[in-house]
């Protein structure tokens, strides 16, 4: 469980400005105030990383830029949907990056090398599809079910990612174990004959 939580930390960090906006919107805070706090969260992230002398990832800069642009649009129009669409753009960008064949291979443990590469490539595409579907779902909820968006953002993205991760983990574990046993099976009779 701690491994899963540590894997979720970067995602929460990348979406901090959006999470702040969602929480304040759910609490019925004025859109201008919510957008201002969202900006503050995004700027605080960048400043914290600068102070720690850590490189600021492109996605972090993009997140801050989107928070500023959509926050300004929300403040001018008094329509929070501009900020609510931001996760859709992030999901689309992440999904596009995940379309690169084999991006998930680096997460395959060395001890199962040679038994699961094809599966990981397929799961990489499944994760890309999940990002595109998540982006589309966010867009639909933000535009047509605006009042439900904070609750949606609090539950659906994490639940869908955890669900896909669980299915991937269980299925990969079963298939790879079966493949390893099948690969070792021919060597057992030869060892018994000797």
C-alpha cells in the first residue's frame, strides 16, 4: 500500500492547483477566490522546487500556465468551467506521451525479464486509452454537470487509475507466473532423468 501511495504522490503534486480549485469550488467559494488560491498553489509549487534546487518538469510549468490562463478566464467570465477543463488538457497530453511504444517497460522487474514485455507494451496503450477517456469524462462533467465536478474530481480519476492498476497487476502476475512455469517445465524431466 505504501508503494501505491508513493506512486500517487507525484500525480497529486501535478494536480495540486486543480485540487485546490476543486475543493474551494465544492465549498461554494467565489470563483475569483478559488482561481486566486489555485494560482497561489501553482506558484508556491514552482517556488518550492526552485528553493530545493530541483528541476521543474515541463508538466509542472504547463499546469501552472493552464491554471493562470483558465483562472483568468474564469475570473473574467465568472464561469468556473474554464478551470474545470484544465485536467482534460493534461490527460490528453499525458495520454499522447503514453502512446509511445514501450514506455511502461522500465517498470517491469528484472526478475521477470523475457516473460512480460509484450504485456507491458499492451498495458502502456491501455493506460493511454484511460487518460483519453478520463479527459473526455472530465470535459463532459465540467461542461454539462458542473455542480458535480468537484465530487467527480475527488473520486473518479483516482478510482479509475487504482482500478486499472489493480487489474494490470493481478493479470500480469498470473500470466507471467504461468509463463515462467511453462518455461521451466521442459527442464524438469531432463533434471529428473539425470
